[in-house]
C-alpha cells in the first residue's frame, strides 16, 4: 500500500506512539511523517485538524491502538472520517486483533462507517490463528480495486492456494467463529490472572492501561528507575518487559511497559509479576518516589 500511494516527500500521519514497522515502511518510501498523539479515547482528531500539511494518508489502529491498547471512540471515528473526506486523505485502518475484546461488543470499524470511500481496511489471521499462516487481506474502495489487484499480481503470484482453500472451508463451515469464541475465553482468563497479579503484588506501584482488548497490557510503573534500568533489573530476575520509548517518534519520559501474556501459562504470569514486585531496586525506588 505504501508503494502504491506514497511518493517521496508526501506527508503521512501516524499514531504517537505507534507501530514501528509501519513507520519504517513510510520512511523507506522517503515520506514525511507527522506523529499525532493518542489519549484514552484514541487518536486526537482535534490535533489532526490543526495540522497544515496536506496528508496523502493516515495510518491508524482504531480497534486496539498499538501499543497503548486504547480503543478509538465512536465520536472520534466519525470525526476522523469527516476529516478524511474534507482533506482527501486515505485512511489505512489496521485491524490486527479486534477479535480480542473482553468488556463489550466491538465498535464498528471505520471501513463499515465510511460512506465516501476513504478507508482501506487491513486484516490478518496471524494473531487469531497462527503467524506462520501468513494470510492477510484488504477491503478497498471500489475505485482502487483494479490498481491493488494489478500490484498484487506483480508483487506475488505464488501464494499457496491450499492454505487459502482450507481457510475458506474453516470459515464457511462455522469453525472459525467457534474458534474465536474459544480463544477469546482462553486469553481473557490469562488477562484476568495478569491483572489480578499486578493488583496483588504491585498495587499502587503500577497503573494498568488498555486492559480490555488485545493480548498485551500497558503498565505504567511508578518508580524513580529509568526505563532502561527497569528493563535490565527485570531481566536479571528472569522477567522480560518492553518499554514504550521506541514506539514514540518524539521524546517520551513516561515509564510505561508492554506486558504480553499470550504465550505464558497462568503460573508463569503470576511468578513473573511476583519476581518483578520483589526486585530490590524496584521496591526501594518505588518507596522513595
């Protein structure tokens, strides 16, 4: 999509913080990138309205913003679509894991709300099934179908058909819907274990963000330790956490970390949080913050 629609020097808007690999794609095309900040309601469309650049496209993850986990509110979705129509900007909607929502029904996608052919919807089966399947899909406005099909033919004419036929049967026979319900319950149980462990062992030393969707949490740790010091100390006790700093284009001083739980057992989750909470460096610096 980047090679199709972005030329060197074109302006592209992205979420701040946001997905690193997508930024690299835009930079590889020598685009100019404008970060747009995110709050508890998702992308701040009012900030977007204040920009003077003519954007070629904007990349968003409205169903579960990566990495913060917030969900773009319905009012902001409508405002974003209105902005896109007014400015002639194409929206790339990456709906990479909307199936994992635990507190309520998902908000309609931007693509389903779009009435002006402003949205290209990007989906994948990597998280809901397994990454090695390597099957994704696009929902594009009718006017873009010929150019997207031609580009697809030029780039890759050899995608295995057996997996696609098997996936088609898996969906049409109802197995996919049953799988989603089962896996959602599975991850929801692990999520609840993680939230409970954080509340029990970390208490006021941690604030959980974006806990009702996806397969990771963002945890703000209240400590005088720097992000790098916290990561190194956690590594010493066998716990892996990822800081959010690399996901920002602009300077960031928040001490927020990604806590993934999809590949961990419940006992590993509890043990990991217990070890993190009892690190000497964390206890001392949290007490003196």
